[in-house]
C-alpha cells in the first residue's frame, strides 16, 4: 500500500471514490451525493490544491482505496487547531489497516505543521469501528452533537473527538 498526498492530477479518481463514499455511507458526511455528483473537475482540482488543506490517498495496486483530509485555518485565533474530514476506505480495502495508516499519516502531516496543536473530528455516534480507529490513535470524545445530520427525516448524532498532539505546547 502506498499513501501519498493527492494532487490536481488525482481529481478524477478522488471524485469517483468521494461519490462512492457519499452513496455508501451518507450518514458519515455533511455533504451528499446529490450535491457533489455534478461538481466540475476544476472544482475538485481546486479542492485538492488548497493552501489550507491536505488530502491523502491510500493506493493498492495503483487503485485509490482510501482518503482523508486535514483542514486548517490561517486565522490567528484558530490556527492552532485542524480538522480531519472526509475519511473513507473502500469496502474492499477495509480490515487491512488502510484506515490506521491514513490516520497515522495525516497525524504525521499535522505534527509537521508547527502551528497545529490539536486535531478535531466528528464521527457518527453509532459508527463503532470508526470510533475505535480514532481512539487507537489517541482521540477522545469531548461532546455529542445530537441530530447533527438529517437524511430523509432520520437524524444522526455525531461524537466530537479531539487529539492534543504530542510535543506541542498546550495550556489548558
């Protein structure tokens, strides 16, 4: 397995996996398949080349099977925090350590950015495998957002998780 940062050249394969994710796990994403299916290639390229995010892809035999994005802000008051979003592993690649590798590598990337002290994410409260994955990497739950998502009149709660990165000065 190879994990690397996705670039504009990866827009088509990224969008294909992203749409699969939105269809197969709609409760795991704030966006929907219907909203993103007609996104232009230029928009996807822009998403992958922004200065305030990094998207990593996991490849098996040159096939994109997983992805995760780190988003951060240049604004001074919130520059110390980053968010992990868009985490997805294709069903054919699950239980092979792909998710673990993606989280590990995105944390390495976050740690390489001197301003980032903590990582935040939200996960569907009923998604036990994802919560276990994040807990293995040091994330802890700090809150619950009830009815965070609504899909076809069904509500989904989200657990809010945080990881204070090691070797960073954090006063709490």
